[in-house]
């Protein structure tokens, strides 16, 4: 599956500033309750965990469930005290994982 993720974070911030992180992943999110045209259940495949780390330290995490729509979107805030790399990782039921990252300069 070709993956497309969007991660919006500022490229720079002041020390102690609280910044908004917005992230979305193109993923179909199959609940496991729908049937195909032959009546067979489609296997469940949802993004079940979203984690954000700043220089390796966990700063945000969310567990998601079948009620989450396709192409899950999250927005949250992080306080930055130093320059570093912010990464967001999405993982699914079927072992899929995708990570996007950005460096943020803090002055």
C-alpha cells in the first residue's frame, strides 16, 4: 500500500513555546464489520496507535478504535524547550507502520 502522510509543524519556535502539531495519514480503516460483494467479511485493518516523539521521548500517544474514520487526523500541542526532531508514527492491526518526521529549531 502506498502511504501518504501529512505532518504540519513549525520549522522554528522560541524556547518554552507551545506549538501545534497536525498529522494525517491516508489509510482506508476497514472495521472488520463490512462484507464484500460475495458476502465475506472484509478483514479488520485499522490504525490502532499513533505516537509522537520529540528526540525519542514520547510526548503524545493515542489508541484508536474501529469507529475512527478513514485517513485519521490528529492535532495536539507540544511545549518545546530545545532544538530537536519530532516524529509521528502510525501503526495498524496488520503490522503496518509509517513514520514521518521534522526537525524544529528552537531559539
